[in-house]
C-alpha cells in the first residue's frame, strides 16, 4: 500500500476527484438516521454526484517539484510560492453529477483563470436561474469583468501582480513580514516515525480479491483507539511545529465512535486508483443499512492543464469589487442603505467604529472592504481574523 500511494507522485500529472457517491435516497435516509438537519428531496438530488477535482501537471514528476520536496522536508525558507511557479499548472473544479462545471479555477504560467456557471449553481440550489441575469443587469459599468464572469465567460488574474500588491500591503503594516520558522528535519522524522508506529499497531489490511485487473483492499482500524494513540503520539511533539499546530487541542476528540471503521482501497497496476469511505461509520446513532459513501479517485494520466482562450483581464481591485457586488446582489458595496432604508443584508453585527476601521486598515484592509463585510453580517473580530489571515 505504501508503494501504491507513492506512485501517485511518479507521473508528471495527476487528477484527484472527491465525489458524493450516495444516492438521493441514501442521503435523505442518512440525515434522518443521524439526527441531523432534515434535507428535502431536491437538495438531496443536487448533492448526489457533486464532485470537487484538483488536477496538477508539471514539466517533471510531481514528487520532484521543489515545492513538494521542500514542503516534505519542512523547509519553509526555500519553499517557492507554487502560485508563481510557471513549471506547475493546477486546476480546481466543482461539477454536478452530469459533469457540468459549476466553478473552475486554473493556474497557468503565474496567471489565474476563473469560470462560473451561476445559473447552474442557482438551479442546483433550488433557486431561480434568472437571478443571474438580474444581478448582471444591475451591475455598474465599471464592473465589466464581473459581468463577463456572470455571463459564463473566463476571467484572468495576474498572480504576480497580486503577490506584489500583497507585499506592498505587508509593507504598509510596518516592518518586515514575520519570518516563518522552519521545521527541524530531525523533528519531522521523529513525528513521521511516531505516526508510523501508531499505524503499524492499529491499522489492518484485508485482501478482498481482484476484479478486471483492479485489486480491492479493505483498510480498517479501531476508531477511538487510533485517535487516542495518534493524539498521544503527536501531543509531545506539537511544540516543535509552531506553524502546523498553532492551537493544538488539550485532549483527544471524545465523540469518535468506539468501533472499527475502514476504507475500501482500489489499486490498478500497483498504483492507487480510488478510495471509498462510508461517512455513516463515524456516526454514533445510525441504523443498520444506512450509508453515505464518498469516493476519492486518482488519475495519473490526466491531461495537461491549459489556459483558456479569450479570458477577460481582472485586476485585484476588480476582483474585490466584483465579489462584494455579487454578495450584495449587484448593489454598490461601498454605498449605504438603498432608497428604502433597508440594508442589503439583515444583520445584528454592530457597525464598525472609526477606531476599528483604522485598526483594520493597519492590517491591510481598506475601509470600503471592511464596511462591505460588516454589512454582510460580519462583526469586527470576524473581519479582523480575515485581515490577519491575509
């Protein structure tokens, strides 16, 4: 199995797709049995088959990419920003069960490309697709890139320009950006050995046979025991990984079911082909026969990620203004209440004070952005957390 996982990085391209394999009937039954919020039939149909894919292609085997090797070695100092690495091409895709792209983002030659099928998204969520036309019609003339996006056209972003502007914002905060501490290779090896030890003691493999050249292996472990032992193994080492474990929990999760859980693994030509996991295994109260399978598929023969043609350029300012305008239903995100006196969003968030706006500005967030987020229902602490993440 270790070799099978390792082969994923041997090729120059790979595609990873996580999909909901549960049928609408299974989804409805699962939500009822697990005591969660009830889901209607239409929503269940929309969720069934929904998938998220990540495709990567490069000029050399993926395992040899500097970003991968340095990350694996814990070398943050020499880790190149993968968004600016022209030797790496990446795409992210959200699609429905028919494979219709709902949202797609590609990164090619340090440029980002975004595509949105808003009408399909609205239809999928049970809303009127005509709302997309209404929002587009109400957009101001200076939001032409946003209109292109709403019309189902590709827009492009200069990632180098965005990175340069981010540096300027960091400089505006005063001083140099805080250096990210590198991980001691010895500590990384110690953590890896600790994890291996836990897996060796808790995880078991069962050969389920071969069909049409595909090997089926059942990998399982006692959930509560595995989580408790993983916590005990990582806790003593967490202080050596300040970035990775900023807020390490004070105890192991207590809501993990005390039973064996497992995943179905499928191997093709010695490489990992797919993995299927039943989410119902993690629920404490689920009736026999109830299941919610999700699938993670791997494809090492994925086509090279290409840049779309005729994409409309979008600046960072265009991007922020477009996002805020779409979030407010096409209204001017920097304006006050409309003629009716009703704000775009009903919210209990307290208005930002002048002192809070200055504090957010020091973190690199403009007054217009801060006020727009506040109108969307976010309080000062929430907006501050977003600014600090930037």
